[in-house]
C-alpha cells in the first residue's frame, strides 16, 4: 500500500529484550530507514513492551529483534504480541 505524502507516519514498535551490542551497527541501514519513514519506538524491558503492544492506537508493525520473547519469563509479552 502506498502512503500519501501528507499522511501520518506509521508507528513501528521494536521489542529488544536482550539486544546485542552489535545490532545497531549490523542493522544500521534498517534503523536509518525506519527512523526516516516511520515513527520508531524501541523498548528494552517486558513491561514497556506490554505497554507498547497494548497502546491506543496499536502499532502498525512490531519487530522483535531477539529470541528473548520466547523465554518463559517473557510469556506475558508474547501473549500481548499475539493478542
């Protein structure tokens, strides 16, 4: 879907519960484009992730940057993601 020039920017939530130090360097182009084309919010702890996932309005897209969301301690975040 093409976006109109004057429309609101899409909201992207990036969930980074166990972000590695090298991520921003390796994915610098992705970060650059996301920040330019969308309203990017990155969260680093489970509570912030749950808040972001349940925000109104909801994010237009969610990126999960690591596997920590699949651990038992983050089950609430995973549940919020698929709700």
